[in-house]
C-alpha cells in the first residue's frame, strides 16, 4: 500500500469513526450536519423562518479551491511522494504552503470539524456558526482537538498532528525562509514561543500537508455520501426534536434526479403544538 493510500485509509476511517459516535449520541445533530442546516435572518423580513436546510453558500465558495487541491495532488503525487529537491521542487513547496494555509482557513472545512467535535462533546448543533476570521489556536486545541481525543477518537490525533497555526501565520505574513541545504523551513511568526518550533523539516511539512489535504477531501466526500444515503429515505429522517427557539422540529429528506444524476434535498418542518399540521422551513436560496 502506497503512502497516499495509507493516509487516505487512516483519515477516512477516523472520520467514519467520529461520525458514527456523533450519530449514536444524537441522530438529530448528525442529520442537521449532513442537511447543512443554517440560518438566513433576512428571510424573517418576508415572513419566513430564518432556519434553512441545504445551506450551500460555503460549498459554492469552496468548490473551485477543493478542485484545485485535487488537481494538484493528482498531477504531482500520482507516481509517489514528491521530492522537493527535483527541478521545480521548490516552486511546488511554495504552492503546498499556500494550499495548506488556505485549507486551514476554509469555512466549509473548519465549520464541519468544529461542529462535529463540539457536538461529540455534548453541545447542540450551532446553526449560526461564522468563522470568517478562521479558528484561533486556543479554539482549535480546546474545542476541536481536546473533545475528540478525550473520547479516544483517532480524528483528534490526526488534526493535532496536521494543524499548525505557525505555518499558516508565517506564510500569510511572509515570515519564513526555506533552506534547501538543510531541507528545513524556518518559521518566524512572532507567536512562536519555543525555539524548536521555528524549524520544520521538508518531510515533516509534507506529512502535515498530505494529511490536511486528505482530511478536507475525505470529510467532504463522506458527508456527501451520508447526505445522499439519508435522502434516499424520501421521508422523515429524524424524530421530533427542539429547534433553537424551543419549537419542535423534524427533518425530511428526498432524492431528486436531474440529467441522470441523483441530488439529495432536505427540508425541515416545525410541528405545531396542537399537532394538527406542520409549518415549512425554507430551502436555502444560496
């Protein structure tokens, strides 16, 4: 088994394990995650609920970036691990540092891992989550990595070993040097407190880069697979549960065929107290 296949296998299994724990702990939370539940406050101005399903804004924003990551990986790692000492290897190292920094600022990716981790820790689904400024180091450690590791989940270990705010900050502000002789990257971010953290070998960076790429790619694929499988029920996919405003809610899924392809669609419904009907929740227009 090649290195890339090993990483793919390890990361995929870790994500599956975490999602299975989330499903067992709270089916409604799991279903809200795959249904892309969110809010659009402006809908209240036209008398509709602010809560929406299939909120695809972050998906659209990240679509071309994720495709670029995959194209790069296929072009440069198909025949094995890339050697940065080869011709144009240094150029590719710079590209990978850029990809790494962008990936760990991805709204879609960060929101998914944040929601999964916090819900596994027992918190409710965060409908109004916004991470426009990324995730602070303390939040990553305390609210994402720690809850997963406390539950003994491999995903926490993979995120911990893959994520480095030092790489992101150093690259974003051009505070790094690359030494081709020692094959090390020197990071000069002012936030680095320990001297040993200022140097990163090429191989150590590459390991973080590859695991990060597969984290993003596999998480997207696995969530999309679960979306389709849940929608195939073509009926309610949860029992009644409480929405953030205290009203009872239920989620429904269906599959729509278009041009020979199947597309999952979800909708929510508030259950009226008199239990004689339901009030619909909008599908996102994004």
